C-alpha cells in the first residue's frame, strides 16, 4: 500500500499553492487476536467459538478461517465489530486444538489464535 499527502493553501491576495508528497510504502498492521472458547464440553454438545480481532485506530476486516486440529471447519467474514462467532461441529471425546486465523488483507497481516478444548463423556 502506498500513501501520498496533498496539501493546499490559500491566502487572500495570493495564488493558491498545492503540494503533493512522493508516494511512500506503508506497512501492514498486525492485529491483536483473542479467542473465547469453553475449556470443557460434554460429548454430543457443540461449543461456540468467538474470536475478536482489534488494531489501534482500525477495525480488522476480511475472512477468518476456523480449524479443529488440521481440519478446516469454516471460513467466515469478520463483522463490523471485528468479531467472528461460530458453532463448532460435534467433536469426539478427547482433546482438540481450535485455531482461528485472520487472513492477510490490504492493511492487515495474517494473525492466528489457538485454544484447546476437552470433550468429556
């Protein structure tokens, strides 16, 4: 992404002056990520995962990919508040790793957050 700045100045009795800066590359922001997920659920129940992405002065947008273990469960659009809420599928008894990844966009770097969930009988 490139950024240029244009300044215009006008004073009574003088000609207007306009100046534009040279284009400079602007780096991407790495948003903060947080995942809310119950630590334990009972067999046959579906857990709800809520991921929140935030950056200073900006709201991250784009697509978040949700995985349980190595299996991709869903690709969900991030809402205007920077959140993704999703019901996970029913999981087998045992421990599972849930990963939510915000894919890189025009202004944001890729970021992931992981949490473990235990399914018990």
